[in-house]
C-alpha cells in the first residue's frame, strides 16, 4: 500500500459508499428482514393462506412472517393486547404485545361511499368488530377486534358492494386521498375522480408495485383549497390552471411526517387529467427502483427527493419513465389553510353538501347506521369521508338542509361544531395500537369537553392534534398545538401519561413544522389547563387577523409554557 505524501503512514483507500438497497443501482439482495420477507413471497399471496388455512385454524395457526408482515397488504395489523401499559411498549417482544385479534382498514379511495356501501361497513362493524369503526385521516374506516376466522366473510361482504381492504396497509400504494366534494364543489378547478378510479382499478393489486421500499401515500384533488393535505403526501396532484392548456394539476412529491418530517416539493409541472395515472405510475416506479431499502427509517420517498433535489427527480421522471418533457407550471395561489368542508355549502347543481364533525373520528357501526338512516330520509344516497376525520353528505335539497343538520346534531355529528370540536384530531392510541405510549382518543374527547366549557369564546381555528407515539399519524408537527405522547414525571415524581408540545405548525400558505419548547412537557391531567391558558393568552395578545401559528412564531417562549 502506498504511503500518504510526506509520511510513512500507508494511505487509506477510499471507503466504498455503502449501498442503500436501490434496485436500479444493482442492489437486489435484501438488506433487512422486511425486504427478505417480501422477496420470499409476494405479500399479496397471503390472502389465499388466510382463506384456506388461517380462517380455519384460527390465530394460533398463523405463520409469524405473515402475521406481522404480509397481513398488512390485506389491511390487517395485529392489535395491542389489553392491559399492557405504555411503559412496556418498547420493551416487549412483538409476540408479547399481540392480541389474538386484528385491526382492519377498509380502503375508501377518494372517500366515496354510497349508502349501500356505508351500511355494509356499519353492519360489519356491529357483527364482527365489537361496534368499532374509527374514521382515519386517510379517509379509511378502521375496525378493531377482528377475528381471523371472520376475515373471508368480511372480504366477501365488502367486495360485494365494491369495497376492499387490499393494500390498505403495507409497503405498497395505499388509499388515494380525494376531494370529498369532487364533481360538485363551486370552487373546484377540475374533478380528479376519473384519475383516482383509473389508478385504483389499474395499479392497486398489481404485483409490479406490491413491493415498494415503504408505504406510498397519494392524493388527488381538483380543488385549489388543499383539502387532501398535499404537502404531506408522497405524491399529490392539486387543481391548477395552465395559461395555455387550461385546467389540470400541479404535482407535489416527497412529503411525509413521522420522526423526520419533510414537506412535499412542487415538481413545477402541469399534468392533464388524462395523464395523471401515467405520471403517478412514473413517480411510484422511481420510488420502487431508486428508493432506499437498507434502513427502514430512510425508506420513504421523501429521503430520495431530499438527496436528489427536485430538479434531478423531475429529470429522471421525464427521461427514464415518461420519455417526454412535462409542461412547466408557475406556482398556483395557495390557500391559507386546508379546507375541511365542515358546514353547509352550495353545490354547482343548486343543491347543498353538509359536512359534520364526529369527535376525533371515534364512531361506531351503530352510529354509521343511524347516520345512513338520516341521510336517506333527507333524500341523499352519497356520503364522503375526509382526510380530517369528518363526514360529508352530498346532494341535499335546499328545503332539507336544516332538518338534516338538526337530525345529525342529535346523534353527535355536528355541522356547526365549536372550534375545539371541529379542529381536534387524534390517532388510535394505546387502546389498540402496539406502538402507542398513551391514550389519545379519550384524552382528546375530554380535552374538547373541557375547553368548550373553559374557552367558549374561541372564534378562530386552533388545531389540536393528539398522537400516541412519535410516528405522527395525527400530524402533530403541522398542528397549531401538536401533542406527542410520552411518559413524564408529575409533580410527585410519579411516571404518568403526558405529552411533548409542538406549537405553531401549519399546512397551506405558511406551511411549517411546530416549535418544540426546550424541556417542555405536560401531563395528561395538566393538558386542559395548559391549552386553556395558552389559547386565552393568544386571544388577548393577537393582532387583528393574526393566526395562532403567526402569534406563536413571535411570542416569547415563557409565554408559551
């Protein structure tokens, strides 16, 4: 070995760069257990084993690789065993955390449901899920307490009305978010529904895309109001008008939250409605071929986009996958904040749509059936789920609006909720999730009740997002008040449930991540008092028209504690 110049020390050879598992660069050998599992057997194949083996043999007959891996491609996660506190979440082995029941997600692309579909979802909840049917912020409905022996029956019932659990979870293209008011909104630039339908029918379940490095989240909305939160999706198409070509879509790539949050970046390209499926396919193909597969913590598309830069990403998309150049597009106007469609709004056909706010998405099959009965009695057959854990009723005649609003209010679905009830979101939490450390749904529900009593004068949106762990399923980094569940010490030195506080996050025009206050945590019991004090201080000190996030950005840290 040659010596380094001017020394007797042998020169070191440059260390070869460690491969990231990118297929396009020749790294085909699996670099972790998850990649090995997918190579051993395409996860979509597990359906046959569920139908032919596990549904007959029960939970104890399930292979471990299927149980905690491939089941996800058919919308199934193992559920947290009852009685395991948050302090043991990170210390127990997976099999110690597993209950013998499952969480199941029903995939609802674009959030579109007929009343027949809604009633089927509701009846399955009552019969097989102990009446659980949570609304997620991905427009899915999520069951709990599902027995593997009932899964084939559930699939048959769902598929008979055009619904599915296929690729609702797993390293694959998950549910496609769509505008809940597609095709009827007075503010819509273009209806994205045909593109959602084309992608779902062509590519979901296609084995060409059933082995991605990690999950892949998509959103398509022709509304310019960001009602599908495009800035935190792997790929998003939002309504935009090209000066020459007319209505189409602006393209965003590389968004995602969790422990390394990143906002999506604009590709700077305009895409027609007809070309959305082709461009979507190109982007997901880049992720499949160039995405990082060595470390699961770096396997989302956002890391590739961050490393490459948006210019290189677009170049690879155009040259290697589309084989053509996309039309440039200047940045369209941005909404102040994403729309949630809660309230009463006119449709383009003279009728109205009505958006209602369940409390933090926690509902039941029984409630969904009551909802369906009321909707039908008021002349509608179409409802929508939203990316904000809300429900929307379409096609309501003008003379039916107030009667519908009153009837839904009676069952706890509010079209004119308080700001607290409208703008609080919570993930599943420790009740069912094996990753969670604290209770979220009950905490959030209690918080809403307390704040409606303590701060009824709140006259503007303050989003409060409650998460049970660092993974940010409830988007804590982009909330006005984001609460990350953790164990903390109370005033007596006892370990209790609590939260790390993120303040001033936002999506839309001034998108950014919340400010973490150094060493600032609150216990669960302290939470209502803390949010009360914080919101009252904001109402007292704000400038005219100043949002909570803008106030937080200029406020002294001591005021925020």
